[in-house]
């Protein structure tokens, strides 16, 4: 299906595709401070609202704009689909419709790249969309609890029968302090099995690229490429390799993992540093 810009705007706010709704949604977008564009990253069926500065400033071209007008050969199919959609919507409860003004900032692939998405969409896909915490746990009690729990995360090798690593996996004798620290940090942030202290973690589906964006500024990969990170991961005993996998429509492997909440990353890094120092001294 050829999705136009106007159609994507209605999809973003879960509105029926009509001239009136397009006009209203555009007014709501223009009322925001700054300039925003409806675009998509991987699938045109998943529109997001992103600042123009990010869209045109992203060197990798991760954001794609919709065409303003659909090609002629797709017009008939679009009209036919909209008729069916309207009939289905007429049978739904009015309570299912949410105001286009009700939105939240959330993290998708990379928490450093917030996007604006309808609350209805967040509630409908909690695995892939995660809201930011309103307040970080900054009390002594919260910090102590988080540090204790993160330090005591049971490694996956102790929770299940150890999966034999590939022959190319580095031994600790061959690893630098940074290797050991980064490996320990990733293994605390991304778990393949649901942990007992599940108040610190949430489930999500992600790729190795997603993991790279999350951990790079906390590790030795801050100034490295995705390719370098992927090659390094193939030589490491990382928990996420043991996770269940599923394929997306473009055959990209998705890992079903449990991710540590962002407010506990500092504690996880501290614990990983202590662990690396202990291993390297041995």
C-alpha cells in the first residue's frame, strides 16, 4: 500500500482518514513548539513524529518522509481499503478513540532519541514503546536498593545449563579490562531470561543495533561503529545470544530480552567495573 503524508498523519493519531481529520491533526502538530514532520524509520506502516532538525540532520538517513500524493495506480486500492476501515470503526466503541493532543515522549530504539507517539499506540504496543520515568530514583534508599539488586543479578549461566560458547569466544586471559567491563555491563542490562528482581527490568524486542545504541555511551564503544561492535559481540559470551529470536518482515533478527530500566544504568556500570577489576586482578 502506498501511504501518503496525509494518511500517515491520521495513522499516527489513530484517526480515520478524512479531509477533516487530516486538517485537525495538522493543526495539532503545528501547535507544537518547533517544526515536526511525520516520517518513518523501517516500516511506512509505523509513522512517528520527529523534529525536522533530527530528520535532516541524521547522517545515516534513518528517517524517511512520506510522499505528499499517492501514485495513480494506488488510489483505487486506498479508497477501497478506507471504506472497509470506516465500516469496522463504526462498530467500535467511541471510548476507544483518543484525543490527538494526548501524547508522550518515549524511547524506542535509542533513549537518546525521543519521539512523540499517541498514548493509544503506546498502550497497544508496550513491548516496543517505553515511556521515560518522570523522576529518577535519587534517594539513598532507592539507590541502595538498585545497587544491591543489580550487583546480585544472577548470571544466565547460573540460571540454566551453560550454553557452550563458540570456539572463537575470547577467554578472560585474552580480554582487556574494557572487554570484561563492557561484557559485564551488557550482561547486567540485557537478560535472556526473566529475572527474579523484575521490578528493575521490562521485556522488549530488539536487535543488536538497538543494543549498540543503548550501551555505547556507557562503554568503550562510544566512538566506535556498529560494525565493530557486532564483530566484538560475536567473540563474547553475552546473555542476549541465548535469547529467543523472531524475524521481522525484512528478515532482521529480533531478540526477546529483559532490559534494565535506564535509571539503574549507573549502578549497573559501577557493579560491572568492580566485577572487571576483580577478574583482571585474579
